[in-house]
C-alpha cells in the first residue's frame, strides 16, 4: 500500500506520526477520534509525553495549510478529541493492510436479527439463523458479504443505517427478527439501501420449526434476487449448503459456538461435549466436525500438548474435509496446518474452500496466517487485506498474519503496527502480544518489549518458544528469527 497525501496532484510532505494520525481521522469518516484511540493506534501503548498528540496534530495542520488545504480540516473537539472534515481522503492505516471498505457495488451486511422470543437465552438461535443466511450469500459469485463478527457489532435496532453502511463498507443492509415458540418459528427480514434507507424487499415467514432451513434458503435467494437479479440460476442454487437432517444437532452446534468464542481451553472444554452430542445425532455434520477439531487443537496447543488431543483434532478435521462447506474447510485447514506434518495438505483444503466461496472470511484469514508462517508473504498479505475488507471489525487473525509476514520481511515498524491492531482486537490473547514483543525488540525498544512480554506471561505463564514451535515452526527461516528476538529480553 502506498502512503501518500496529494494536493492538486502534488505530494504533501508529512512526518510519519502526523500521517498516522491523518489515517486514523480519515478512517473515522468525520466522527470524533478520542486521544486514547490515537495513542493506542499511533504509539501502540508506548509511553510518550502527554502533549505528543498535540505536537503532531499541529504538524499535520501546518502541512495541510502550506499545501493550500487549510488547517480547519482537523477540528479539535474540546474534552473529546479530533475529527477530520471537508477533505477527500482515501487514507488507510499506516500498515500494509487496507482497512477501508473498498467493496464492489453488490456488497451486503446482514445485521443481527432481533430475538423476540422473550428469552435472552435464545439469542444464540437468532444469531445462528443469520450466520446461515450469511454463509449462503457468501457462496454466490458477484456478491461481497460482510462477515458476521463485523456486522453483529451493530445491534438489531441500528438506526443510522447510512453510518452503518459506511462503517462496514457496504451498499445494502439486511435487518430482521426471530420469534421461536413451541413448534413454530416466525422470521421477518427486510433489505434496505444503506445510504438512503430505502426498503427494497421485505417478507414475513410463519412456519413450522421443521421448515427452518427452507425459510433460510428462501430469505437468501430473495435477497439475491433483489440485489442482483441477473445472477445465473445455477449460482443461486449454491445458496444451499450441507446441513444436518437433525435440528437437535444444529441447535447443539449453535450452543457450542457461543462457548468457543474465547478461543481458550476453558471455552473449548465446554464446547466439546456439545459438539460430540451433535455428532451422535448427525455423524456426518461437517460444521460439528470442524469446530470439534478446533476445540481439540486449542486444548493441544495451550494445555499440555497431549497426543490424544492432537489425534482427535486431526481426525475431526479430516472428517470436515469431506464436505463442501467453505467455513468448515477453512477451519479444518488451519487445524491440519497446525498439527499435521503435511503442510501442503492444509493448503489444498484452503484452496478448496476458496474455490467454493472466494469471500469466505474464515478461509481467507486462516490461510493468510498459515501462508505467513511459511514465508509466502505476498499471498499472506493479499488474503489478509481481503479478509479485512470483508470483516473490518473482526481483524485478529488477519492482523496477526500481516505481523508475521512483515517480521519476515524485516519491516519492523509495519509488523509492530499490525501486531498492535491484533492486540487491540483481542487483548486477552497472548499470540498478538508475542508478535508485538518481537517487533519492539527488533526496533530496539527494549523497555516497551519487556513490558509487553510481561503481559504475555501474565496471560500464559507456561509460554515458551519451544512449546510454540511445535505448532508454528513450519519454516525455520520465519520462526527462528522470532525465537531469537525473544531471547534478547
């Protein structure tokens, strides 16, 4: 990505910190950016003088004024922060990854559906229905679908749809509600044009619970018809994905997913029996196999390296690869890459997933991470960029992929930036902090590096590079310099 600011075609000179601040203000689309966010993004938690932001904002204003843009574009909001107004910006973050919403015209986000059942415990069910609609849409060529981890950031009752569309970088939004009672289910859905708020399609479905999957398919295909009427019928048929015949298995998987979100051994341990029950009801359920493989991999990697966990993870991952579910394949590919000696087998699985759905965020992010550790930096960064475009608020693994790639390329400032964003995405996960520590060591910022390393050990007291090497040392040329930097602490 080129870092450039121009005025009437001529470049405007800015120091790196001022440019970073400009990028953050531009990404906010006119909203106020507070000082804490600027400190976290631009200085990545480094301790600096209190007036550092003011100094660099002043530098930015002077540069804009000298270029004829005028300092009034950077507005101070007393007691809150700064905002950017009146500029034509295409700025992104100063790292390698474009975080902006540069999506095709047929881009859509399905927001969280309201749970009208009167039981908050049923939220998982409403979310699961939306996940399936998103997965169906993502299988259609010509439509970019924002991942649920980003679209779910907004509640079911989001009001400022134009802002939601700008934030997510999409043209269309889907809203809806779910009411589950006894053996019946009522689902409402509507498609709106984000910028204008104009309703393009709406429908209500009042069916028996047994007809749930038929309703999901009907919603997805109606959305496709409203968004892109010219899509071939053969592509529309790809909405249908491998689903269980048993709704009890489906419900158990949805419950397990809510426990897995932490990606830590405790949550994995809670999810494992639920997923095992699902497979007892539906032995060939690919999603259950994929999630179970991930749970066992988490336990293996972060709780003792027990061979039984590794064998179980690989067995279920291979079972998941017998499907054409891109998300299941994307998950299974990562588990196989972590735990199997045949790395190419994992990349074959990733390629299958992306051939089924080239906008599947799980496959894009997971394969980017694996490619980065193999030293294939160009493809890793490209896939991470695409994952960030599709899921701008679920950035963890994409930023980790970029951090690993930039460390291998000896671009340590960019590595530090990407690792900082990964830490921001999940502060309680140790891997981004490890990558940030290494980047800080390479930049010679030893005090900051040691402070960050202490956070790693607070989260994972048993962490050592030899243990980590068991799962990620696929290419010594990538891993060994990272391990060597850790020894300098």
